[in-house]
C-alpha cells in the first residue's frame, strides 16, 4: 500500500497540495483527475521522491520515504512522465532495455533481451524493435516508454498522462494491458488522465483534485456526477451509465451565439 499523510507542496507562493491524505491499495488502478495547474503532476513527483514536500510524509508498506536514500526508494517504482521526446540515437529495443539499467552490462544477457522483446510484443510494437527512436511518432514514443516502464518490474507504477498522444487503438492497448498487469502482478498503479470517460472506464479508484485539495475519492460510479463535474471544471455535463454501470460524461456543444445547443434527450442507459 502507498500512503500519503498530510502532504503539502508549494512552489514559491503557489500552493500545489494542501494536506493531502489518501491510501492507494495494491492490485488496483488509481486515476487522478482535475483541472490544469491543480498539482497532479507535482503529486506524482513527490511520490517518486523528485519533489520534497513542505510537510507530511509518503509511505510504502509502512516505510517512510527517506530523502537520504531516495535511490533505494525508487527501486520499487516505475515512473513515466509527460515528456515523450526521445532525441537519442538508440533503437527501440535499446530504449526498452534501459528500463533494467541496473542489470545491464557490456554483454547483454539473453533473458533481458527476450524480456524486452516480449514487452514490445505485448503492446503490438515488436516490428519496431530495431528502428531508430528518432524516426517514431509521438504516440509510438509514448508506447515505447510504457514498455520501458514495464521492464522495471515495479511494485508501484506511476504514469503521467500516458495516452495523451495515442490513437484510439493504442489507448485501449495500453490501458487494457495496464489494467490486466496491475491485477495480475498486484501493483499499485496510479495515473493522471484528462479524459473523464477513460478515467471512469479504467479506474478502480478515482481521486479528484482541485486547488491542491482532494475533494472527492471513490469508485467512478459512486462519485462522478454532473455536480462534481461542474464544481471541478466549471462546465455543465450530462452523466449517463452503460450496461455495466460505468458512467459516461458528455458536455453539450455550445451554439455559435454562446448558448448551449439543443440536444436529443439523453437515455439513462447507454447501449453497446
């Protein structure tokens, strides 16, 4: 379990997190949502040990993050940041292998290479193994960094907007694989998403941040409603549910006059 106790973060006079308290259970996918600039990325950096809080503490399995031994803390973590630029003269396979940097030597061992190739095969990009990463699209780079994160065999996997550059197919590939491996490997998985519908579909637990505060937490079906969307994002939204009870958020298009365009009456249950 990853636990945050009374965590406060600030940059100069800007408050990024205000006495946050929550617990992230293993074997579940935890998704952080909230408006831009509300401290989501800063929170992940604090969990990883990159950003030192003003107050509070971070614990994993009861052990408190000690900044004197942050390298040891990170051995159990895999962190995929927002930045997906890969401006280095390496092949895709070599970038994935960097996920096991501590195990690399002058002569690569066959099991490591096989593990990297398997990681690429699982996400459908084995055919790119020997391509120069500088020739890849942004979405392909994002998937390669995801494979690199998997190579670290983490106990805690943290992803900052991991599908921002992905098309519909690879969004599903990445999120389905994350969901399956989280439950199978009993990881603590935590990611930031801006797409509320993807968050609702893949989150076991949803954490809603605004102004550095945790204003709601729980299963998407329990907390995601029009009132919450209005409070957090300042927009009106319709929330319906599919046949599995998963919420679906729709924001009506505004007309050219600035008024909300008329919409067909929403059904209470979405089909398909």
